[in-house]
């Protein structure tokens, strides 16, 4: 259809008028601020999430409520998800045995954990909490398929969930000394007088102060000394301290000095707490939070203010988030973040209302969900630095084509569709006998959380070969075989692909 035909001509062609975006006032939309907070620090807009926000009293009251997730009633689906993956409750020893005996392999545990995380973000009413679980899982990344770290990866996820809105100090100690991390970064291989340097280095470079903090190679070696002795027992895969593996001798890392004359497990704890409160750590955490929740190139002034809140609060994560969300930069950043493939799958499932059910086989929606990413699977980034979160990585041609393919499959309810119910097209129709431009406006409000635009209407008209003034009834082809096209237009739009 030519652009001229989008001038809102009547179906008979006997009259033409200038088109202006229609308003379907029966379908409410959030304010720009409400939409922004749902999309940016939550898991994405849905009419249900918007209703939750309104009940809380607005954007900031909703955000404050979300910081106390135990006070937010969980959805029935959110509460049911854990029961769909009973194997994630296996002990590390059982996970190891199941892998070795081909009962359930390590990669299957990794798949289940990734799907569990996706489904929690799709269905939980505690969306800020889930967003922070993802953030810390990426910052303190452990590949869920790592051998033999996979034995402890479900337990590591539970630990992240316990500390996601606590203090960074407690989170860092728990993560660094968790058997999953000791296995992943080889600290369990350390022996007396020959400590493995991998975790000591990554602790400084990735998890705390960062590569520009001014530490030296000698400090990396001392960092490894301080962590040595914390190891994992093969078979049970539980962590313990082995004094015979600890390397003694004086240490000095960025001002943390100790004689280290004897093996003492508390030494590593004190060192980790020191790093958690270091100003360079505060800046690094503040910058990563700002990249995730504000923009790819956050202003230095914002980073400085958030870092100050981090230190002043004793590394309190909630206070740090309050400083971030309370900034002018946060509220001015709407639409500046490209959704990652994970964000996109989560947001798509939420807005089109996919209702998953307990899986019965490998072709169930719950078990196939990870494959819809067409990208690196959840918790399986191949390096310890965690997956990037910037448009230069996720706005590639290949990624966009993969996402559009996923949108098309889900818009039609074609795949994955085992043990899942998709909303039928007629469930999106506010009333039979509605004009097409009003229908597009209604769908824009429901799916994108905003009114339609002339650009969106033009794309919807061209995509379905329908005129703006055409009357859409329940029997119209738009509400049958053309509906996936219409829904995909909205899902493929920049308004959905950004947050």
C-alpha cells in the first residue's frame, strides 16, 4: 500500500480525509514516567504490571514497594514456576551422580536453571527483585555448564536470590567463597606455596575495583594467597577451609596489609569486605548499574553520586538503587537502552500473555523457552566477565533478524506451544465493529504501553494491507490469519525493542 493510501480513505474510496492518530480512551496507558520505571527497573510493561503500579500509588511508590519483595503478593504462576524444575533442588552430590550416570546431564541442569530464571522474570510480580537477580548473576557470573561447577550452580542461584537486595559486602563474601565460584575460577586447585591466581585476579578485575584501580601483579599474587585454602571437596562438592593448602606470608593489596603468618579462614572474609567498601569498587558497581538501568554511556556525575550512596550506606543495594532511580539522568533516559535477547523474550511473553503450564516433555514451552533466544543461553556466557549490555553488541543485523523471527513465531502461537496457551486474536479485540486505526491504537496501548503513532499505523496498514478506516469485526481476516502480522508489527517496532 502506498503512503498516499494511508491518508485514512474510507473503504469505498468515495471520500478521503486527512488522518490523525485515533485515541481509544477505554484502554488506559501509563504516563511516560510510569512506563519508564516498569520497563527499565522492572521486567517490562504489561497491563497487569501497570495496574499493580497504580494500586501502589504511582511510579516511585511502586518502586519503593518493589524494594521489599516479600511484601508483594506473588502471582500464582510465579509461585508455581519452582515446582516445574524439581531437579534444581537436588544436592550437588546428587547432581554429580545424575550427570555421571546419564540420569540428567550437566547441560540439562543448566537449561533448567536458565528456563527457571526466564519464567521467574515473565511471571513474578516482584519484577525489580528479578531484575536485580539477573544483574548480580551477570556481574558475578558463573557459566552454568562449567564442569564441575554445574554441580553447585543451582545453589549459587539461590544464594544470589538471598542477597540480591541486601548489601554488596554480604553478597561478595557469599559469592566469592561459594563452592560454585571456587570451582569456576579454579581456587579449589590452589595448593600451599603455589596458589592458583585465577580467582584472585578476577576478584580484582571483574568483581570489585576494576582493572584501572592501580593494583599490580604482586597484588594479584597476594590476592591469590589470601583466598588460598578455601577449596571444595570432590564428591560432595561442598566448600571447606583446608589450612594445609593456605599460602602464608605478608600481603598488601591496595592498602589491605596483613602478616598472614598462619592459616586463618577469616582472613579472606576480611579481605573481601575491604574490597567491597573500596572507592574503586563503588565506582565500578555504580557504573555497571547505570549502564544497565540508565544508558550505555552514563554521565560521570551520575556514577559519582551513585557511588557515594553505595559507600555512605555501607554498600546497601536498596539505597544505591534509590540514588540511581532518584536521579534526573534516570528519568531522562527512556528509550535509550536496546533490549538484550533475554529482555526481549521476557517482554514479549509478558505482553502477549503466554500462559505456560507444567512441562510434560522436552517439547513443552517451559523446556523450549531458552532456544527462542537464538543467542547465548541464560547463564552460559563463555567468559567470566558476564554478558555485555550495550547497543553496539545487541543491535546487530543477525540479532534483530533472530528477534523478529521469535516475534513472528510467538505472535502466531506457533512455537514454542507445547503446554502453553496463547491469547487468541479475538481476545485482543476490544469490540467487534471497531475501526482499524482504533484497533491499532488499542493494541499499541496493550502491547507497547503507549498510544499509536502515524508511523506505527502506516506499518500496520502496509503489513496487513488494510485501510485505517476499515471496520474490523470478529470475522475479519485481521482477526484470523492476518493477526500474527499485525502483532508482529508492534513487537518488531523500536518501541518494543528498546526500554
